[in-house]
């Protein structure tokens, strides 16, 4: 597994607060989604001539 981009304990706590359980691969899947969104945001910032990723890029 690659380095996680999410705080597993925080994700588990949030899911538990909704009355659900967390599968072992759930946070890995979420981390992959975060990585995808970050890559997209970087590309959007570059396309707009910026070196700074802003909230609008997500």
C-alpha cells in the first residue's frame, strides 16, 4: 500500500458516527480518490497559468 493521504482514525470515527462499520480497504480507496482529485487540481491550476492550487481547482 502506498502512503495514505487521509487520517484513517478520523475517517473511521466519521463512519462510526453514522452507525456504520469501516472495511479494511475503505480508507485506501478514499486515499486513491484524494490522490486523483489532487492531480486534477494541479492540472487545472497549471492550465490557468498558476503555480498555486486553490479551492476553486477542486
